[in-house]
C-alpha cells in the first residue's frame, strides 16, 4: 500500500513547535531571563564554580560511558578478542 507523504497537511505537522514564532519568543524570553539572573546572582554563584567543575568530571564519566554497561562485552570474534588472544601468546 502506497501513501502520499507530500500533502500540505503533513508538512504543517512536521514543522512542530520549535519552528513556530512562539518558540522564538520563548527563546528570547529565556535568554533575557538568563541574562538578568546571571547579572544579579553572579557574586554568590562564582564561589561554586570549583565545586561545579569537580562535579562535572564524574557526571561526564557517567554519561559518556552510559553507566559502564559496555565494558567487557566484546564477542570472541571481534578485533578486541583477537588482539587480546594474540597478546597472550
């Protein structure tokens, strides 16, 4: 069964919220609010930057490794398996 995906009604739905003028307005309001929050609270937020950097290290490690679920899952026929077997000889 063949469906025509080029009708004008489907292209309106695909554009979605992020291409609308409301999204642009919310983005501008968010930038303005962020600017004022930063300028008003900069003095007491700067004391937390060293802690934020220290916290960023384990968070990046956790999210980049996806919870360490990928370690040791190499199949015996993969390149890693062949390299580790040849290193043992």
